[in-house]
C-alpha cells in the first residue's frame, strides 16, 4: 500500500556549498583480516604480501577519495620505523588491541603508499601520540614529505623511494580520549599543539593537521579543543558508531527484528542533531568555517559472525546497513558547509565493510553499492531541499521516512538520491524542481525483498542496484514512487 503524494522541493537555483568528495573516504586499520589476508594476500609465508587487483578495481570504481591508515587504536601503538626497509629485518609486534596476533610489519609506509597510488586516493595518515614521541611523528612526516637533503629523505631514498609522496592529511593521534591515551581534552589540546608544531611545510606540502575529535556527542571535548587549539588545527575528527542493544550486548548483523531495524535507523538519523550541535560550537570559534569537521570513523557495529575471531570485528552487511549508510551520507551532505571528510569503518572484512573476502573470492556488500550510487555527489554543488514524506513509526520510535540529497554536477545534471527507510510501505513523493528546466529523468534503485538481504560468496549479487522506472516527469513536477526499504538515485536533465 502506498500513501498520498508528499512534497519535496529541490532548489536548483540556491546551491552554495560543495559536497566534498572526501566525505566518501575509507579507513584501513591493521585489524583482523583487513590488511593481511584482506587487501594484501600471499600464497605462503615465504612470499611478500601483494595487493589484490580485484580489490583495487572495486575501490577505484567507487572513486575512493582518501584512505585513513594505520588505525584506529592501532595507530597509537604503531612505530613507523618498524615498517620500513628490507622485510626480513622488520621486527614483529603483538597487536594487543586486536586479538594479540603477531604483526610482522610486512605492510608499512611504502606498501601503504603503493596502495593509495594504485587507488588514486589521498592518504590520511594517523601518527602515534599515545605511545610515541614528538620526534617519532615529526620524522615520519619528514620521511614521507621532505624532498631532499635531510636524514629522513636520505633514509627514504636508501629504501628505494626518491621523490616524496606529498602526504597532506595528518592525524595527531586517534581517540586520545580513549585507546589513544585516555586524556582529558585540556591535556590533549596541549599535546596536540606540541605535536602539530613539529610538522613543518616541506616543498609544496603544508600539513593539514587533524586533531582527535569527540566521542560521539561529547560537546565539551569540541568546546575545549576549539578554544585551546583551534588556531593550529585544520580538522577535528569525530567518531560515531551505531548499533542495536548495548556495547556489551550488540545485536546481530543478519538476524534481527523490525524493532531492531527501527532502532538502528533512528540512531543513524540522530547524527543530524549531533553534527548540528558540533557545528554550532565550531562556528563560535571559527565563523569562517576554515576547520573541517571530519567523521573519521563511522558506521554500523554488530556482533561478529559466528566462528570468527571476535577481536577481528568481521560482520556481514545487509540491506539494513546500506540504508543506515545512506541516511548518514544524506546527513553529511546536508552539513556540507562544515563536514568535509568522513571515513566509513572499515574498507575490507572489518565492521561495515565495502568488500568481504574468502580465500581468492570477494563480494561487494550492499553498503558498497550505496557508495557507488553516491559517486555522482562527489564534489558536486549541493542543492538545498525541503522534504516531508511522512514518518516511519515502530512502537514508540518515530522518524522521517524519507531523507535525500540533491546536487548538480559539473556537466549541469541534477542528481537526487532518496532513501525510504520504511520497510513496509512505498512512499509517493511529489517533487518540484525550482530554477532549472528538466525534461528527462532516469534512475536506479537498491532494494530487496527482505530487510536482512545480503550477499554471500555463493550468491554475491543477491543485493545490487537495478534500473528504476518509478519516476515520472509531468511539466516541472516529478513524481516518484519509492519502494519500501529502498535507495533511489535519479538523474535529471
Ligand atoms: O574501528 C575500530 C575501532 O573503533 C578503532 O580502532 C577505534 O578508533 C574505534 O574505537
């Protein structure tokens, strides 16, 4: 059953802010089967690790703009010098954050830079504040960026790389309020300034200094950081995960009720208010909006899959995850004037992954398809919209049923992405496009029969985008019938 047509206005004449492509960034931590036996593979321990071409192709297809590395919590444990030079001389370490497994440092700076070069993505490196030193971080920065004539540039050369890589995005610690050192914001603000002060400009690369941001809605953290360290900061990195149940008893990825569907969607939607509050604080100290609000870790977090190492955070990924991602991407886009970067956690085999692997096989998750559908919004001009397509209610939870993003690309095409989180009802949306004459609409849709539909190694294409014929243009009015639990992407010309 569908409801009466509802109102949406796309203001094609009022665009002001660009949707930064960096909102569609990714994250690769030394955790579980992401780096080893994920992006990198080898046939035997005697061989060096090599990057999987199929993964590179898949990530290039979603125009991956940047990749955050090496953590996460691992970043404040990582000593970069252990990961350079001849592989047989690299020391091992125990990855105490993630299962106590032995890490042989086979993937280090050169291997990571090789990956981002193949991907055509910008690196976002997170340095070690928690267990490192100012000198260690400063020398890493010098190693990757100093063109010549310095001890670290010479060391890089001896390791086979002449030219600097010109890395600009630089994280000064990770979650310094938690696994990165359990610091108070006042203490971390001072530490941040000390570390950030030893990241000089080299050649044409000026550091883009990213501070640890708040855990979720910790407004006090942001207030203190902006007040004490705003002048030395280019980005503030907030982390936000959504889950059902509690941190100690999380819900499952593929087995869940409609109540849990509604819970996850509501938590995804709450990001809007969190970002509004954060932006309000930042606006007070930085009215010109120079400092980026970055959501450096975000996504869904479920119980790990049965018979997998719980410390490896391997979870399946259903249509529900895709819808939650779409809701949150719409929110980032709506805050495009302040939110300029985000990194979903994580790229392969960990948490809300784009790609799952099993031996030589790999599959693209429903969330991957969302990222593919949103590539049209990368660096496009956001078009302000008003939208009210009714509410989705379940028990005492009520939330907007439909959210959306509209943008205009460099070729003048308008792209409208609509997300209907109602798992039961189609929604009819009547939309007027103001300020631009459009005569043609085409579309694609991502949906499935069941809330927990997902791709498996036996059925890797169970959930994938299809052609959409539910949009009609009559004069200047567009009518769209959004299927239940769907994401619809429209192109208007
Ligand atoms: O993404 C997994 C972990 O979650 C990261 O290492 C940490 O930063 C966060 O708490």
